[in-house]
C-alpha cells in the first residue's frame, strides 16, 4: 500500500486548524521551536513558512528573512524535526527567535 502525497496548494486558513502534537496551538509550536533555537547559540530572528501536510508532517520550508545562513539552516532543521501535527494541508508563516531565552 503506497501513500499518495497531496501536491495541491495548501490552505492559508482552514475551518479546522492543525494542532501541534496532541492539542497544541501555533503559539505552542513557536515556544517549542524557540526553546530549541535558544540552545543553538546564535542570535537573531528567522522568518519562515512551512506546510503541515495531509499526514501531519512539516514540509515545504521556505526562509523569508534571516540574519545569516547558519541561523537559516538551524531554523529549517528545527522545524523539520517537529513532532506530528493534526493533518490539514495548511501553510504557516512564523518567526523563530534565536538567543531570546
């Protein structure tokens, strides 16, 4: 049995928004990501977008703004390592703050 990947354009808003983990919100995810970013040692804000796909995985990560490549690479690594979300194909844009904890 092969799983098909949904390649349609992701929603920007949905009636049922994805939940981070079991019951978390986007703010919970930001706090989770910022905690990991604080351990990296750099300082600055990376603004990125990502898609939560129809199986709850994070994909299609794009950097919009970053002070340097090392922070961009770490932000991508952090977001890509996210635990599963409730599956809804939706795009989020989010800042990740390094060195703010």
